[in-house]
């Protein structure tokens, strides 16, 4: 088999999983029920966040919180302080691509 195959978890429980983690990129998958969040952190590469389902609430650096619905892709540069969470009733599901792959892992 030439191709590699990766599967994403299908759940309603909080899930944070690394799907691909190689020298080229990191591809992460996250499921956040209402009230769940990612740890407050700075981006360690260029980050592309795709809202698969639900609604993302996110604060970036010192900006006011913004809200993004499913179908939205956010592009963030390296070094941005982010606070991402689900404040809504629907499950929030994200895919996050970091490219190039972070060097400090």
C-alpha cells in the first residue's frame, strides 16, 4: 500500500488528538463539548483552524473575543496568544493544521 490512512475520532466527548505529526506539518483534531476549551497558549507555527461543526469562541492576543461558525477557516501566524473555547450548546469540532511543523516539540 502506497498511501497512509488516518482516522479521526467521532465522539461527543472532549477529544484532542494528533493525527499527523511529521517534519512537514502537524494535523490535529479536536472535539469540545459546551464549556470545554483548549489550554491558553501561543501558536508555535502558522496555524490553520477549520471549524468543522459548532461555533468557535476565540480570543487572540489582546483583541475582544470573536465567534466563528462551521465552515470557517482561521489563519494565525506564529506567536499569537490564543484562548479557544466552546461557549455554545452544540459540539465544537476543529481540525488544526500547523505548517511548517513546529520546531520546538
